[in-house]
């Protein structure tokens, strides 16, 4: 299964998440916000790449994809964000995670034809973004819903998520799961315009 972390990089929690993964010998995929990449945070993305963990795009300012298309913000929200993230991470961006999990046909077409990236959604939501979420609730949501081939939504900007992660990794290992990046999960380079919900639920373009 593939753990994913959105909305970073953020000093403190993003570093805790990467350190916990490294300590346990586990892998994940990150979806960074272009606007959060700056001189202070870019080394976090470079480190993720160095440890074999891909960094995808989560747009420049966390705008919904249909809104990006309606407001003509494609260049900044998609192209500039990808370029900024790729420069920081040292690797090309091959996947985009839509904010709030929403992608319409117009944005899908732009991402396929223009940016050449796949769209990474998920089949398990940790609800670590919800009001009242705790390390315990996050751990329970993940371990109760995970299946072989799952893509799991988490956020490396929450302290309760960073606190839950070592316990989640232990629990997953005890259940016999192995963590991989999304690229490993789907066993190939992500295809432009394809939507990846899990290893077994891929919507072709
Ligand atoms: Zn997000």
C-alpha cells in the first residue's frame, strides 16, 4: 500500500514525518503545495527525493481544479507549481493530487495534454484534516480501512498525524503490509491523465 502526505512542506511536522518513515525503513509519496516551497523548506523536498520518496504537485495555492480552470489560473497553479516543486526536489513532477479530491474533465484534459502528469486520488481517507482528529483517530481510520493496493490520504502539516505515524507503520507491518511509493504500487511511470485511486482502481484517460 502507498501512504501519501499532502499540503507540506511545513517546518517541524514534515521533517517528523520523513524521519519516522526513514527510521522504520518505510516509503511514502508527498504532494507539495508550490506556494509552501521556499528557501527554508526546499531542502525537505530534496531530502525526500534523496530517500527515494517522490514529490508530486498539490497546485500552487491549494485551489480546487474546476476553479483553476474557470479562473484561467492554469499556468500558475499547474505549470509554475510543478516547476517550483521539481526544482526543489530535484526530480520531475509526474503526479498531481487535486485539492479536496476534485477533478473535472477540463482540468483532466489540461493535466494530460499540457502538463503530462497522472492524477493521484486515494481509496482511504485518514480524516486527519477533520476537526477533532487525534493521533488515535487517525491511526484507527487508516488501519481499519487499508487493503492491499490502497492509496492512503494523510497530511504532513498536522502534529497528530506525525505523532500517529510510527504507530501506523508498526500496525501495518504487523498486518503484513509493505509501504511503497505510488509509482511502485502501480508498477510503472504514471500515465498522463490517468486517475489513480488504488492499485486496482485506475481510470484511464
Ligand atoms: Zn490538500
